[in-house]
C-alpha cells in the first residue's frame, strides 16, 4: 500500500493494524449499509501482480485456467491458477491496463504465487512484479452506482467484467446484485474520484466488500484454502472462470477429465447460519444428519443483520439433509446462477 494512500484513508477515519484496514471507526454500522446504501472500500487486502513484456499473453495463456486472449482494455476476467494435479492455488481478477496485465489476488498468496509463476518464465520475455504499491486499489458499490459513475466520468461499464479506461483510472464492473466497481488508478486521480464519490457514500472495511462476493457466488481462494479444491468444486466453470477450449495449463488434464469423463461430487454453495455471529475460519467443517463433514467453509463474513453468510464447498448428496455447524442450523441460500445436481 502506498504510504500516501494510507495517510489519505487515515484522514478519512480509517483504522489500521499494520497495513490492514480494520474499519472506519464503526464496523457494526458499516456492516449494515449494503446493499441498500452506497459504500467505498479500500481493496488493499488484495495484492496486485503485474505481468508485462512481449511474451506476457503467451505466458499467462499457458499458466491460467481462462483464455487470457479475451482480456482487453475494455474487458476483464476471472481466472484461476492450478497445480499439475488440478488443485486451485489461487483465484484472480485480471485487468489489462496500458499494455500490462494486473492479477488481483488474496494478499496472503501474493508472494508464493509470484514465486511460482517466476519459476516458469524461463526464456520468455516476461516481467512479473509485486505492483501492490504502484497503484491505488479501491471499490465502490451503490444501488445507483452506475448513475453516479456516469455522472462523474461521463460513461460507465455496463456488464460484469466490462472495463473502462479514463486517464490514469481503470474501472472494472464486478458481479453483485447492485452496481459494483473496482478501481485501479494513479494516486492523485484515485484520491479525486474517492472524494467525489464520498459525498454520497460511506467508507467501510473489507467485510462489506466480501459480503458482495458471497452474494455473487464468486470464490476467493486464500492461503488457508490454497490447493484444497479443483476449479469445478469452486463453481469456476459456472461463472466463466475456466476455458475448456484454450489449450493446456497446469492441471488441465484433471480439470478436463472431470468435465468430460466424470462429475464432481462437490460444488460451492451459499449458506446462511442464522443467530451465529462468530465468523467461522476458512476450512471449518459443518455436518449433516449423515455426514459430519458435509461441507467446508471457503469465504465467510457477517451479513447486514449481523449473522454469518458464507460460500462453502459441499458434498452435493448432502445438500438436502438438515445441516448444522455446532449448535447452529445451516441453511442453503440461493446463488445468482444455476448449480449442477447429482
């Protein structure tokens, strides 16, 4: 995180532990704002990997699950990185800006993923760098967010992953039930945009942003869940995060075999745990009447009512059974896309 950006956020009431933004002083109030209200959220809990050079496109095409050729200045992408055994090391939002690809990844995975990618550069003309401190990274979401962005910038990305380049700013629309945007930008222009949006929005901590990822069924792999699941178990094939026609990538044979010759016994669900106010750790198991490990928490946060909602990888056969996490009942909630059935 840029020191100037951190100081800017502190001036707006941000409270930090190290470089981790905790809240803007009232996490309970901040949590209750979305989705009815407008929010601004620093996204420094994501790291940024820049990939540049004349072989950058070819290099990424051979490493990631999605077709990097579809990423342009006006279209971003969701993708993943797998082990040779098909296990998901990380999930990314990929944005192209001024000829450079930027991979947005959970910050605790940035160093190991960067190190692993560099192992495969060999003679390719590719430069991979930690770009987390080179650009400001923040999010904005509001019921009228598209109107607000258009008023300020003159135009707005319309559909999920549509991307807009204006001056030193890159704005990507992200999946959500209300208009939601991720901003990458140079410090001065990012500060100006934040200030203009802030007139009608509340500054919040990361929990509110994570709530939208849960609502949208978009998995975020972290250090605690790396190498735990193949992409299909994370619904990546259902949300355009995997291309089965792009050619080889690490784990491609395993991923393709599961699609064409078999069927995953697990997939990701959105769940709610009414009355539970303690966010379970990634990897926490919950049970059914017949299986004590029917599901595993992937991403969890508190919803506006103060109760846990999460994305969890579950055994498909157990979904219709009564589910519980300790003394709390677990409910399967709707996702904005169709799931597979056993």
